[in-house]
C-alpha cells in the first residue's frame, strides 16, 4: 500500500476566465512520517499533436508531512498564450495535476478543459488571433482520470518488486538453446533409426506375405481348376445319359402311338375311349437328375 494516498481534489473556481489562476483544494492521507517533501505540479497541454507546447503552470513543495489526513489549496498561474498555437487556443485540451516524492511520480490526475468564447458573434465567426478576454474555460471536474504508480518511499521494504528478478548466475549456466538443440538432434537420430528398422521389418514382412499369398493363390487356382473340370465331366455325362434315356422314351412313345393309331383305325369308338383313358392314367416315366 502507498505511504501517501490521494483522497480528493476539488476545483474551486470553475468555470472561470481563461486568464484566471487555477485553484485546487487537495486532500490526501499519509500513513507514516516522510523524510522529504511532496512536490505538486500543474501542467497545461498546449497542443494535441506535440508535447513541445506543454507548460508547467506552477509547482509546490508541501512538507513536512504529518501522519494522517492533510488538506491544502494549490494555486497555479494561467498558461501563456504566446506558447500556444493560435489555432488551438479555442477548443478542448487537458491539464495534469501530479505529485512526486523524491522525483518519483506516484499519482496523476487529468482533466479535460473546454475553452470557448462567451460572445456569440465571436463563437460563430472566431477571429484568426484569439481574443483572450472573451475566452472562458470550463474544467470537466466530475470525471477526472486518476493514475497511480508504485514507487520506493523511504525504506527498501516499500520498493516495488523488480521484474524480471535479478539472476546473477545466469551467465555461468549452459545455454538452454544449445541443450535443447542437442536433445532435438538426438531425438531426430533415434527417430530416423527407428524409422529405418521399421521400414526393414515392414519390407521383410511384406515380402514374406507376398510369397505366402502367391503360393496360396496358385494352389487355390489349381484346386478350382480341378474342381471345375470334375464338375464339367459329371454334368456332361449326366447330360449324355439323360439324352439317351429321353431318346429311348421318345422311341417307345412313338411306337405306342403308332400302335394306338392302328388300333383306332381297326376298332370302334368305345375301344378308342378305353385306350385314351389308359394313356392318360399311365404317362411315360421321366428320369429327373
């Protein structure tokens, strides 16, 4: 925690003419005795594009600082218009209220300031050379921008931690890049050896599998050819036998048909009917394989 904490800043004369002094009522708290004074400064930002137009309006040393809550009024002179670009007198700018201890800034309060003409005619048609007597400043006191910094006060214990920390033995240690590079090279070499071994084993395995598959394919093809030939012979033999039997049956059928025809010619109708019934009831036998 900071030894000095800013509690409140109040702008006493606001709004005010451009050439009127600035007045701030400042309240702060001190937690422990300080060996040196506090330095307060008020800075006017003359240009938004360059810091060379910034003006330190006033500075004030406050001390010795008693422990507890303290309050005082800080007055500062207005800026010198000769150091401000003529085109940037009218408009919005910034003022900075800062406090330092032993040349170390620990708090900064920024305010927006609007400079404008009180005369409507000048506001509508501003002259090339500003009329300072007709210009009024308005500080946006309700919305300050406060920035705090950690600094070293009187004791070493109050100093903020350094980053990165000191490492006096770092130069004597081996370079991490060299070690990491060696490890990566070893890993790459091991990976290459493993890859070569794996490729050799894979090639041998593939060759063995090809040989086995080749033998299996030939054997299987030979068996299929034998089975195919055997099947063809059986089917051919059965077909020839079936054809012979069919021929014999057809011959028998034809003979019976001739006899039946002769019989029909020699006999009357009743005999023909009996013969038709016997033929219908007893068809020729057919062998099915």
